[in-house]
C-alpha cells in the first residue's frame, strides 16, 4: 500500500509546536504536503518570528514523518510570515506597519523602557522587522539606550526617515531636541508631537512597531488608545504593591478602550547575590501572579534585578545585543516569542480585503 498525503497530514497532527502548544495542522502551519513514492516534502510556515526555533521544529517533523512505513526521505522547509492583525474598531492601520505593540506601566521606575527595547531587539533577533517609537515626550530615553545620535533626515520636508540602531528603525523626540532641553509643553502640544512622530515617520515594512509608552494614564495614553491602531499592550511592573496598584490602572485603561492585554512582565523580581548566590525578593514576591489571576492575563516572564541590565542599556548596547547568548537575553527572547504568538492568535486585519463601496446617482 503506497504512502498518501492524507497519512502524512494525519501524522503532522501529532507534531506539537513547543512554542504555541498546538499541532501544526490545526494552526495551518503545515502546508504543501507532497508525497512522491517514499519521498515526502513539507512546508511549515510559522505566524510568529522564531528563527531560533526552525531547527527544532524541522527535526520534530522529520522524526514524526520518518516513522511512517515506506518513507525513505523527508524534506522540511520552515519559514515564517507575520501578517497584520485586527486593532480597535474604526482605527486604520499605519502605512508600513503591520502590528503596533504598546509597552506600558502605570508607574515610572519599573524598567519599562529597558524592557521595551530588549523585547524589540529580541523580536528582531528572531527574524522580524521591528521599529521603536519613543512615546515618552517628557523623558525620551531611546537615543541613549540604542546608542543613536543625530537627527532624522527628510527628503520632502513633510516626513522623516527613522534612524537605525542595532537593526531597529527608531524615532524619538530625543532626536529632535538638545539633550539638556526640558520639554515644557502642555498636553495638547505633547499629543500633537506624538502623532507627528508616529504618522510622519516613514516606517519601512515593519512586522512590529514597539511603542515605549510614558508611565501613567494621561493624555498620551488616551491619544494612543483612541487614534493609533494598537494590536495589543504589554504591562511592565515590579512585584511591589505600589507598582502593581498603578499597573492595574494601566491594564484597566487598555481594557476600556478595547485594546487587548498581551501579558504582564514582572521586572526586578529577584536579586541574586553574585558572591554567595543568596536570592532575595527585594520588591516582594508573587505580585504579577496575583494580578494575572485577578484579570486572567498571562505572565510573560520574570526578570531579575541585575546590574548588567542597567549598565548595558545605559551604554547603548542592551542585554539582547550585549550578551545574546546569556541567560537574561534568553528570557527576553522567550517573552518576545510569547508576545508574538499572542498577536498571531488574534483575528487578522481584513480591512484591505474588502472593496470600497461607492453609491452614486446615475
């Protein structure tokens, strides 16, 4: 009895993507199954950036298909394709940007910007095209963290080209003002500046635009939530009760404006003494887990309170770039994959699939 494509497809239902926990057939990741005698070829297309996972997934498919009787050779091509996903109702996608992810916190000082830039770099390291927008008009930190200086160029006097740092496209008010100048602006001027940075930057074919939000739930947050096509938000907090109190407010704000929460990042969760190895929960323990249980939102991961994270960000070489094979960079990459998978599970944006209907008197 000769081997059939149906047999191979049924076998692929047993192959579980270790990142999504789902089989390759139900997620439509397995496609173009071909059988020629004993030769089998399969294409696997992931909906999230996972370049570091290609070999693992390829091997799982090869092992499963080779177990079928009559198989002599298995060819597996693994790739990824990131598409635009649905945003708030009535808000159009940004040109050149498939998905916008807001990284927010209710309180300042919890390491939100450091987390945002490392998540962006982690997504890029997994093969995605990523940009970063520094939405903190009063306290821009992106130029320092990415080690970028200079001003954006404009060829038409209307739009700006993003600057480049460690493979990311980036823009920030910090590129447009002197470093020591304070932004003494009222709310309307701030929101206007943010919209200009967002919409007048020529973002080039981005899979993800990571927006580093300022702390709080004020004008900038409301502008972003109501006028900017945000695919989802990540909340950064520490285990401290005061930080969690404000993080809950940020989470509820996004819920009220219809932006899904992709997950919670617990920063500065534990301090390990480099000399004796003693672990101390300086800011408390279990706060993010309780918040997760209260609101039904996943904890994406917990990061240690570590001197190197701060030093590397201050030096313009964040951890994912400075120590790409280190344990902490691994945590950032795992969190970034979880974020991307959450986005991939959302409904696709179909606004460009339907024709515009125009009613005319004839």
